[in-house]
């Protein structure tokens, strides 16, 4: 058996073609969600498990806080997250509000059901965020 010799530069051409094909696949496949409707393969609604959509910068900070705290409070209450505030994108102050809201929502769910707990989450997240921003919000201390 003899050795096969490639013409000079032939290996580089193959690598360039492979890199170009890979870049094309990544560019078309990574930007779009696999399932934009928010349903699972079984057709069940999964929209409540996605992170909240980015909000406009003109929204007051207490509104943004309320949205994110209420969202993650529902996730924690449903047991679909383990509760690491950094992975949720929360500050320490927002996480403290979340813990209080979830504790109250668990008790309310046991007493009055899921709908009552859901309403409590909205109300208490709003109250906590308004109070937090009234007293200075983030930046008033470490991890606040």
C-alpha cells in the first residue's frame, strides 16, 4: 500500500467547507426557539415555564420587579425550580421578597386552593417590590 498524497492546500479547503457549513447550521438553528408556541411534544401548555419576556426600559423598576418575582414565585411554588436566585436573575433583595411570597402562597394554597395562591402571589409580589423600591431598591448594600 502506498501513501496517498494530497495536493498542497487540499486539507485547508475541506476544513474551510466544513467550518462554513457548521456556521450556516448554527446561524439558522440557534436563534429560533424549537417550539415558539410554548407547548410540549404532548401538546400540553408549557408557556408558564418560560422566563418572562424582556420588558421595555420605560417600565418603572417596581413593575419589572413585580413581574420577575411573581414569575419565579410561581415556579418555586410549583416545584419546577430549585431556588437559586442567581440563576433566576434576581438580586438578593428580590429573592427575599420571593421567599416571603412563596411561604405565604404555600399556606394560602393549603387553605384556599391554587387560584387563591396565584392571586396572593400577584398582590404580595407587588407590595414587596413597591416597598423595596420606596426604600431605595438595589444598590443600598451588598447584593441588594
